[in-house]
C-alpha cells in the first residue's frame, strides 16, 4: 500500500505512468529525477502519510524502496 | 564376546525379517503415494472446472459466498498435499531403513513383570502393522535412551506413565550396510568410533575389550559432559579427537532436541571447508537437521563485510612456500605478534584512548548558530558510560546533535523560504526549492558529524601503525619482541594492498567487536572448536566476544602446529581468555587409528620424552625411498599408488608441503593416473587418489599416505618437523616417503 501511494506521488511529479515505477527505480538524474523533484516527493509523502522525514536521512534514499522502508519503519514505531 | 554361530544366525534372521517388513511397508507406501498424487491431480482438476473465478474478484463483499465455495475445494487439496508430503517422507525413511534398519540392541528386563524385551534401536521406528510388534525403536524414544545412559545392570527410563525401572542384560551394537550384517559385538559402553568397533570385531580378547571400552569411556566423558563450561581436550594424533568433536556436537544436538532447544544453538568452528564436509557427512546420521558449522574466515568476512581477506590457507601457503627466509620469518613473526595477548592488550589500550586522541570532533553550526562545540562534545563522550560500547556512545552523541538541529529546523526553513523568494520569480516553487536547499545542507552537515560519530576502523588501525612512537607508548610496561620495528613497517606496507592480510584482518575484527555491537550470534549456547592449536589468543578473544554466553568444547593437539610451536600452556592461555566458571582439561593419549608402525615412526618428529601410548593393530613399516630425478620420483609414486589399490585401500593421499608443490606434481602425473588435486572447495568423499598440501590435510585420514617431497630443501626446521608429524599421522594403514636430491635431515 505504501509503495502504491509513493509511486503515485512520484509518477505525478515527474509526469510518467505510475505503472513504470518499481521498488528499484532509482531517484537519480538518469531517471529524470532532479533534486527539486526529490524535495517535492519528500514534502508530498510527509503530507500523505502524516509523518516527518528528517532532511539528513534523505541522502540514504537511493531508490523508491528506501523511502518505502523508511516510512514503514516510522509507522512501525507508532 | 558372544559372536558365536547361534547368535549370528539369530541376528541374521532377525535382520531379514526386519528388512522384509520394511520392504512391505515401502511398497504399500509407494502405492499410496501414487494414489494420493492421482487424487491431488483430480481434485485440482475438479476445482478448476467447477470454480472458474478470477481471484481478484473474490475479495469484494458480493463475491464472498463464492470465496467460501472456493475454499471448500482448496482445503481438501491442501490437506491432500500435506498427506502426500508425509508419504514421501515415510518412503525416504523406509528406504534408509532397508539399508540399515538398526545399530544397537538392549535387552531390558522390567522390574515389575520380570519380562525381558529385546529392544532394537535405529534412526526411526518400525512397527509390524499386523502383529503390532515394534521391530525397531526410534533412538529418541524413552526406552531407547537406556542404551545411551546405562551400561549392563540396573537402569530406568521415563515413560508418560511414569518411571519404568528394570535391568539391562545385554548391550549389543551392529554394523549393517546395504542390508547386510557386517559384524556385531557386545560392549558395556557404546562404541561410537568406527575404528574401535572394527578392532573389537577383529580381536575379541577380553584384554582388547577392556582397552576399547576404556578408550570409549574416556571419549564419553568428553562427549556427554554437560556441566563443564569450558572442556579442553588435548588429543594426540590417532586418538580419535576429531571423531570425538563430531560426536560431541551431535550429542549436544541430541540433548538440545530433548530440551527443545533448536539446532541453531550449536556452532562448530572447523579448520577448513574439507573438514566441514566431513562433518556434514557424519552428523546427518543422527537426525534430520545439521549442526551449524563455520570456518573462522567466514566470521572475518562477515564482520568486515568484505571478501578481500586473505584466508589462513593463503597465509600458510605464503609462509611455507617462500624461498626468501627473511620474508618467511617476517610473516611468521608478524602473525605471532599480532595474535599474541600482548597485542590484544595494546589494542585494548588503543580503544580506550580513541576518544581522547583519535576522534576529531569539530564545531557544529546550524542556521548561523554555534550549536555544538568540539570541547563539549569530547568532554561529553569521555564522561559517558564506559560500560557501553564506544559506537553506541557516539551514536548517542549524534542523536543529541540532531535533536538540536531538528529543534531549529522550522526557523531555518522560514529563512530559506525568504531567501528563495528573493532569488526567484516562481512563487509556486518556493516550498520545494527551499526544502531542496535544506536537504542539501543537511546532507553536508550529517557527513561532517559522522566524521567523528562513525568509526573508520581501518583508518584508525592504519594510524596506530603509522605512528611508531605512539605505538610504543601504548606498549608501556610490556616487552615487545625483537624486530618489532620491521613488523610495524611490514604492516604499513600491507595495509596499502587491496586485500587484508590474515593477521590484520583478525586485529580489525577485534577492534570492531570491541567498539560495536554485533548481535548475529547472540543465541549460540554451545561452541565446538577443533584444531585449537592453530589459533592464537587473538582468535579466542574474538570468539569470546562473539559467543559470550556459550559453553565451549575446545579440542587440539599441541604437536600438530603449523608455523608455530605450542606446549600445554596453550590451554592455560585460552582458559584465561574465555574465563568460564568451570573448566577442565582432558587428555586423549591412546592412539589407535593409525597402525603401531606408523605411530612409532611419527614420534621421530616429536620432542624426545613424548610418551606414545599405542596398542593398535600392526601393519607395514613405513619406508623411505630415494629417486634419481623428478621423473623417477613420479614413477615411484605411481607404482606405490597401484600397490595401494591392489591392497584395496579406498583413500590414498599424496601429501606435499605446499600448494605450489602439489599443483606441479599434479600437472606432471595427472595423465598417468586417475588422481584429484585438493584445493579449497572440492566435493569430498575421500575415496580415490588425492594430492593435498600438508596444512589442508589436518583432521583428515587416508588409508594410505605418500609423502612426496621428504628432501632437505623442503623439510629442515623445527616447524617442518611438526609438518612431517601431521603428514605421517594422516595415514591409517600404510605410509611411504619419497624424495629426490638430499634426504631431509629430520628423517
């Protein structure tokens, strides 16, 4: 469920089909994802899941799976 | 020994009966499994035909009743599938039974009825379905436990109804292979060592029986002990030490099974992967699961999280094959120093000193404000709870700093938004761009913080060796070995390579374990270590850090060292390091696996005054043969192999000093004879002709051994003497040595 939501958000940001996004999709320039897009993703995820993502943790987000796991971990701590 | 004809007949008949019953049950089981398989297929078919729903539709409320209908079909299918699996398991078990249905028998006389029951014990039970007679009892069943726990005489076992008392009149053991009764014998004590069993079956004298039982009792004390926290065993070559190690692991597992511990609680530290395969072949005998076995290198690779670590075999190869005496000597001294308790102490002092001297704190600024000062951070760390690991304390520090940053985040974001607004015209992107800036600066900041909150063990280790004066200051009060400066320089050079030397890897692992928590092995309760003489104090410190709560069984032979000399003080040392409440040292000094002649010959290579206790069988005297040149040597070797084959020896080992030598010999003769070169990971059943370097042959045994390079160039030093001892004692029945050039002065 988390993944679907994150994929949807990301798809909207970079304007592609959310079916083209997988857990392995890398959050880098190669995939057409710019730094400001990552920032947008962070902001939207915080809104959608009602959490706070610490900025210094963002450098660990190499691919979509990393964000999904991060969110899962926060939710598990509740 | 009641191996008389009447008994023999009786046992043979009994065996045939048992096997027939097993075969009957096997055919029936095969038939049933075929039927079940057919039933499953037809059920699945039915399910397909009658319930053609798309799965995704089933989860909505309207389709709920269809889901129920589907499950009506699915349940019988899954039920049938698990029944089928059970049949398959039964079939495998029955096939095993037909091969070897049982291995022991006790005659138990019940106290209350005076009836005597013949209890045959095997790996699983076998009941005659018509007469209801138990033909074979499972070794784990209560009545079977009497075999393990008692000798002849008074005994009891715990049944669901209560304690059943009685007497054991007979204890008999069988060797049954491929449905044939090879031999059997009666013994008060369970004889688990195959050699001892053969000895008994060949030589039935009361004297032999006493000796064998004594050896077995000595072994049993070690195998069955559950009280001692540290059991140390000094076992000379041929004393069955390795067999004891394996059986102890199996016994602990058996105990674990009855105490409902999982097999995951036991770990065997093997010297090499060949040994591991050996274990894997022996232990499954005892049940379905295997005991976890590991080589020390795996521990190193796992903790350092890299594959670029020199293995111990590579270290040995470097040590033994080096032509440059000075270099070989340096390698040896470096290992010896780094493995020593002295160096462990230096490392401990180094770790204590890290917060003082080697962690470079820096001032931390955020949002233009000075939020953490170097001085205060350092003081905080130094004041922290010394009992907790350094990494944890540093993590705590990091969390503290981050907290301060998070508190100021909101303010910072405000400032960034204003800044962005001033810079850009796109007002709708302000939030994203501001956030992007915040993320960027946070990443830079966290990297700066982690420069001192995350330990770079490799860098620290390198620094230790780059500062000679500091190094010496840490060694205050200790006497450092001669040539320590060479060792330090040598280490610095090695640290520049793209792989870690074995001795440096050990030190790094120690550093890591002493500063960071490592939880993977927390649950281990029993550790069995063989060939302990090859390990240094540093190894044991590492094991102690990894398995602090465990009981240990440590086996070794101080005479079988490679590249070092050891005496009994080895056991004192490791006793001190592991520091367990109850420890004991047992000696296995009766050699019986090799022939008398081989044992006597091997003692040439030990220090005078070593008492040999052999009463083994007799065999050929080992012979030393000279060859004119390499091709002459090859011919001699091949001829000897042929002779061995004619004598029906299953495993023949050609032992060379180094892997290099082994490879070149292999290349020369591989086309002339069917032979395998043993390098690290080869599938082993040890039947055939093999070439192997000495240091890899430890703990292994061959029916016949040929030592291929017994010349002065190869074997001339004190350390080499030990290598010859190891090589010679790998032979069970036949030993021959060959050389070209000058014969070794040691022979």
